[in-house]
C-alpha cells in the first residue's frame, strides 16, 4: 500500500542556496505535507554589495509552508552551512539535529541572536538515525576541514537520497576518523534513489591531499622560526588548529588565540573534547607577552584579508593588543577564496612593510582543500551507485564538470539533473524530473537589517560611491509659487565647492530657470518640479563633467 502511495506522490527536493554559487547552502526535502531542511548557511558579500555584512538564502518558501517544516538537519559547522540558522529560526520554531561540535557552534550563534533552541533539538552521533515524520535521516561520517562532518542519508516513502555535505576522502585524517566507506557502500548496494554531491573541486583532477600533510610543514616552520610566529587560518578549521597547538607544545612554545570567531571555536571545541591541549599551552595575550619571543605562537583570524579581522588590523598597526615586531614570521595557512585575492595581497604587503617574514600561497604547503577532487568524486558515485545524480554546492561550471564525471562513472545522462536555486527536483521510485521553481534568491544582511537592503539601495550606494551626490535646496511660497530662497547646492563626493564655483553657480541658474518654466505651465505638483530639476541638472552636469551624481532636490514650503 505504501509503495502504491509513493508511486502516486512525488518526493520534491528544493535547493534554496548553494547551486550556481559558493556558499549559503540550504536544501528542503518535501514529501506530502512534511518538509525537512538540510543546512542553512550564509555567503560573504561580493565587492559590489557595498556595506553588506552577509548574504543568506531567501527562506520565503519555508516560511510560506511553516506548518509543514518539521526539522533542520546540519551536515557540519562551517558558516556556509550554519551561518543562516539564527535567521531561519527567528521565524520557524523547529528542532535541530546535528553532531556535537556543529550543534555547539550553532548554540553560540543562537544565544548571540537571542533565539531559543527548540527543546527537541539534540546531538546526533555519526552512524545514528533520527526519525522525523515519514522521513528517517542517517548521519554518516565523512572527512572535511572541520571535525564531525557528516553526509546525511534521508529515507523517504519514495526512496533514499544522500546529501554528501562537504566531503573529501582523507586516508590519514588528523582525528583518526576516516569516512565510513562501509556504510556508503551498504546504501549503494540497497539501492540509492538519488545522490546530491559536493561539486566544489569538480575542476581539480586527482585527489585532495590529506590534512595531515599540512602538519609537517607547520611543525617545521614553528621549529625553524627565530622569533614569534603568527598563524592565520580559517577559524573553524579545528584540525589545523589542533596540529598547530600540538606542534607548539612539542617545541615548548605558548599559544594565544586572537580574533572573536577563532576564540569562540577554540572554546567550544575544547569544551566538547575536539581539541586536545596540553595544560598551560594556551595562554592569554597578556600572559604571552611575558614569554620570550621565540616561544610565542599567535593563532589569529584574517586569512582572507577581511577588513575587520585581527590579522588585517595587526598589519596596519590598528590592533589593541598586538603589533608586528621586525623578525616575526606570519604564516597564512589558507588560500584566498576567489574575490579575496586583492585584500589578502594588501595584508601581505602591509606585513612585509612592518618587517615580518610572510609565508603564504600553495607552494608553501600550509593549506589543503577540504573538498573532494575529481577522483574522490568519482569514488563517491561508484560507492553509492545512485539511480539519479544531482550536483550541488558549486558555481555552474563546477556543476557541469561534476555532471561529466558522473557520466564517466556510468550514470545515464538523462538521469543527471542540473538546476539552480529554487529548482524543484521531483522523484518517483523510477523517474526524476524538474518540476518548476519556487521563490529563491538572496537576502542581504546589513547591520541589524535583514532584507531591508535590496537592488535599488545597492544601486544608489554604487552611484554614490562612483559619482557622489548633489543636494539642491529651494524655498518656495505656497500661494504664489515664487522662489523665496535658493537654490542652494550642497556637493559631497562630486566636486569640491571652492574649486568649482563657476560650475555650481551656473547649475543654480539652470535650476531656477527650470522651476520658473515649469510653474509658467501652471504645474505646481512638487514631484513634477523635482523631476524638472533632476532632468536639467543631470544633463548639464554630464555635459560638463561626464559624471552622473545622485541629484536630490529638496523643496521647502514657506
């Protein structure tokens, strides 16, 4: 009976983020009147998103179907998978199921945002299964650049689908916990309906090196450094932090942690037992100052050149506690995310100016990816033998490359679906198709404002940043329409008033003439008057300067 019902009712899988982009990963799985959500991440703003702090998925579909949403399942604790959780749970009261470190990191975010954790939320160990309505979700251990990363196999009345999360196959993981190959094979042998797999490194041939390879190079740098060492890496890369702390203890060095996000991660990881730290190894910044320079290690944020991060502020001598001392070694144990190259380069230059020796870049051997390369992606497909395949988590070219890899592994081209955010993938036990779209996109977070900055505001910010603003103030008599004062012009970011008096005086005359000409036609609506001012002033200023400042007319009634 259930089998017959599953043939009549389709399983819908709807990515709300992470397709055609890197970041803000989130995916809804719907069957009948029940929805479970896998991940709710954030992305960092692109350069043209002026003033924006973070970008989160558009959760409109989930909010419109709030009565159907039963739970949030989290694959691991990186920002691009958990950074949007507090924004989602402001509006949805649902339990979270995640491994210990992941849930520990989320709890800190929820507390900061003033959001209560649902009482049914709980820690799930790798290998455990949770039941949510007609779904059962099994957490399967995989390797990544943070401990406790899991793939999630969701069994539904239609069949089982597997979301890999972020993964790679590390044969010598730092924590000694390799991927559960046996369980992935078992799922494949029983019949996997669909595989949704991480596409980040689909353009990179071969295998991704083990995280353990980085540890030897970090140890050598710590051992050979004549002075203090500052090491910047992703705050959430607990394995790399572990290797640095272990190396520091081996060479009798003391470690201070600098940067709010890294301090939070270290505290949570130590509390939950994911960081093994010899007693007395980690000290405060003040205590570190009493240690000889050659025995000082500083772990810090800022590997991506973020403007407010600790390393960036240190590089321009703007940090309250730390400044570069000639002879320091700065180790940047990360490669720039595309788009961050300029800011990282600027930080490196500033560090060199202050007398530091900087070790960075792929050739330094102090960073490896946390994502599977092509051969590992093929292996995931071969282990799980999916009937249908959907590449996720990557820009469009990565998704297409992953599609080609799946074809090489024997998945039929017609059984591979490539979509975008909002695409509705529909499955029956023996078919798959794209069944339309739902509302999706991005919500911009600026300060405390969530979604109140859109394309129009960004367009205005871009115009202001490029050509500045001109404010035109006129006082007019209500009864007669006579100009009683002005026009006065205030310029910001367009021209310097003292050096452009002639230009602005002529602009005032043209504004005055435009107003009188409009009034002579018995037009007194202020919107029309303002439009006339913008038109005449915009044309005149462009003719004279080839610039288009924002023109803001203000008419005061007297």
